[in-house]
C-alpha cells in the first residue's frame, strides 16, 4: 500500500535535496535549460556579473531565471517494454529510492472525478502485486507522475512515463528515468520468463506460463539429435553463434500426427530458454488471428533473445489465400531480416498441406518429423513410466514393439494403463508384475481406436450455403429416379444439366 508523507522537516528537506542532487548526477547533467546564467566555484561566495551589467540588471536576470525554473513542465519518456512491466519498475525504484510509491491523485474530467488507480498485475505464474496507474503525486519532485501507455506502430503498447514538475528538476528527472530503464533491463517481470499473450486480458494482455516438463515423454534418438542441433543447442550457444556471425533467429517446424509430443517439445524448449536467459512466448494458432500472431512476435522482439512457440501453425500456413500467404511469409521473413534474436519454433499435424511459399528454402530452416516410437524409445518409455520393479525380467520388448507398431507416444502411454488395470483385476491385488503378454493384449485392445484415429480427418466439415445447396440438389435429383441426368458430384459452383430425357 502506498505510504503518505507529512510535511517534511528541515532534515527531510536536506535528504530530499541530496536525493535530487544524486539523481541529477545520474542524469549526467543531460538536461539543461536556457538559463542565461553560468555558475562558478571561485570566488565561492560572490556573484559575478558580466562587465558593464549593473547589479539591478543582474538581479532582474536572476529573478527571471528563478521564475522560469519554477515553472512546471512535463517531461516524457517512452520505454520499450510493455506498460505494466514499466509500472512495476517505477514502483520498485520509488520504493527503494524514496521509501514511498507516491500518492494517487484523482483525475478531474468533464464527467466528474476519476479516483486514483491501483492495478493488480501478474509477476509470476503464482504471484500478483499492485502497481499505481494514472496520476501519482510525487512530493520529492514537487509535482506528479503520470503512468500510461503509448501505442507504437511497430511494437504495439509501450510504457510511457511523464513527470510534471518544476523545470529546475529537469536533470534529476533525467536521472530518475535512467534508473527506471536500468531496473527494466535488470529486473523486467517478463524478460527471460515464459509468457503468452492472453486475448482480451487487460493492460499488457500477458500472462505467465507455468513450465512443468513431463519426465515420461520420450522421442526417438534422431528427434532428440535434431532438436539439439537446430533449437536447444543454438539457444545454449547463442553467444558463440553471434561471435561466428551465425544467425540465432532460426525457424524450425515440428511436424507429425497427434499424440507424438510436439507440444511437450515446447515445454522442454521453454525450460532451456529460461535457463539461458531467453524469453519463451507461447502462441496457439487455434486461439488467435494472424494479427494476434504478429503481436506475439512483436512482444518477443521487445524481450529478445526470445523463442516464439507457435502451435498448429498449419491453421495459417495451409490457408489457400494468396494475399494471406504473402502477409504470413513477410511476417516470417521479417524476423530474419531485422537481425532480431527471435527464434520461431512451430508445430503442425499436416505439414504436407502447407502452401508452396511457406515451404520455400530459407523460410523454414529445419523440419523435424516427430512420429511413432521405435523399439528403443518404446522400451525407454516403459522403463520410465512402469519402472523395472514392476517388469518381468524376461520381458520381450521386440514383441511388444511389434504389437504397438505405428503407435504414437500418446497411444503407447495408454497401453500402460490398460496393462496395469488388467493386472490389478487379474491378481485382485496391487502386487503385480507386467509381462510381455500384458502389453501385447493392451496394444491389441487399442488397435481399432488407433487406426480409426489415424485415418480420421482432423478437418471439420465446413458448412456453407454451397455445400448445403449441393446436398439438397443431389437428394432431389436422386428422388427423380433417372428422369433427368445431372452431373451433381462434379459440380463446382455451376450446375450443368444434360438435356437427355429418358422415356
């Protein structure tokens, strides 16, 4: 809660003066007003006047300068960070430097008074805090702060801080702004964390992603190797890549059927990114538009080095619209051309449906197929999930893998539950050991579901006027029983009637 202060004592005034002097020194005297006067240190206790200027004229000049310096001005700075990140930095600096976060000031409008604002923001996956917003009285500067947002045409909403105070404090204001910038660079609430843009959320529209890797997720060795060489290793050795003039803004695609663990690869990537000071930004194509994706990439650019993890990118990449594809291609190319340290990792269940433009060499740096588990990976998953203590020492992994041929990891994992539940029923006890036949039986039980799932289209039928009309006409024609021959199945928008009449 913000602390309010009483009238300052003589000692308080001295402290305030020292603080302002310190801030002015931090500002390096970069703020300068056209004062028309100069300062000297020798002789220390005398006022020097230009030759020929009378004392009365000198006094008039000093009075004019004093009046100008006492006049209030508004100092403004826009920080390349999201608004709530900036508000949190202001709160931290004010509390540490002045022992107060100021006092909220009502805003007077033609419709009445708007009370001071305190906004609750997320600072981690499990923590929130209150920060001031709007107008905040700040007696140390004999004025007030105005915390708000400025919309940048390239980056979107950025934090804007204004200080309304006497002009004489200009150098101190510059120092204060520098401290805010330093706080953001060192202690940003978003940089180096795992976040996502939450559509419709207030303020920054950002929330934190809780990273909880699943230790039982297993890939084939070649998938691990490709992830290491094209994604994880680049993040861990980014400094060496840059020193060798190699790009770190890679664009990789993980593709394969449902249930192979592509999303979990994103969780693993987030952990590696955060451990190496990279920001991880999650985006789900099915929950956002292309505008939302562009906004997410801009957030990543603000908090680079960063990885943008785009799930189900085929929602965009497979769309049959030339203008749309041009915009998407330009968006991806822009990441590479700007020299930003922003890596793009995408997932797709049907990469074959990508447009030709998206598959062009250089637009995607690496395509990694994540498919069914081989025998080695299947055995590894069984040992990880079941544990050797519950496995028959004579278990035949070759036979088990044959029974699970073509199973994605999600289906392999489901056989474990089926096998364990069957063993509990058989033994009427939790004291059971799983053997080869337990896994084979479980795999055979899931085979029909797996094959139906594999062959099922994941594209929902699009209901349009044309499809409904087509179906209605076809049913009507079939009811005529041959009186009219119509090539309905080949109709593509225009119905053609053959003029054959059957007697």
